[in-house]
């Protein structure tokens, strides 16, 4: 892309990426091909390529300590492809991705409150007990738009199952 960004000189924002992607497409007369459907299909293809990076590796520890530098570079390229298509898709659809993501984090905090966290030391299985939430268009929540959350019942969601036992259905 033109006007390269030195990562040590400038913070990278979604707005910067959105502008660079818009300029990139315009310079190549690609806007005609950037419909939401086409961008979504390209994004799905890139997610497939990202999946291939991890295929056959089994569980991978945080920080990728056993990976070669070129494997990490390749992973960064594939992650970037996914991010760039996602940013472009959100721009073409008129969605402020940053605001939408923050809103989703807030909704998830309501749906999965931290105060409900449990850990079963007897079998090494972590569970989070949550109130199952039904999202509906009732009233406005402060800072969250027109979505409200109605608590209906408690469920147990398994995380990090260490045993051979199958996860319990939600």
C-alpha cells in the first residue's frame, strides 16, 4: 500500500486501516467489486487460510514459543488479511467497527457477568455459571443503544475441559 506506516512511528487505528483500504481499492478501481457479499466471501476465504496455519499443530501455547520466526510472520500476514477484509466490509456496510465491538463487549459483560465464575478443582474443569440472556428490543441501555437484556435462567458453560468427559450441553 502507498504511504507506508512505520509501526514504531504511528499507532494503528481502525480508522487509519479503513482509510488505507479505501484508498487502496480506489487507486486500483476495485470499488466496483467491493460489494458486501464479495467482501464477506473473501473474508471467509482468508479465515480458511488463517486456519491452515494452525492445521495439524494441535494445541499451541500462548506466545507461540516453539514457532519459527517465518511461521510467526506468516501468521501475522494471515491475521492481517482477515482484519483488513473485516475493516473493509464494515466500511462498505456503513458500520463503525470500533463502536460496534465496544458495544458487543458491553453486551457480553451483561450476558456473562464475571461474578458468576467458578472453578471445579476436583476434575480440573473450569465452568462459568451465567444467567442465560434473551436479547430483545425493550428499552435503551445507557451507552448500548436500543438493546435490553432480560435474564431468564441459569446455565453452566464449560471452559477448558481437561478430562475425557464430553462437555455438558448448554
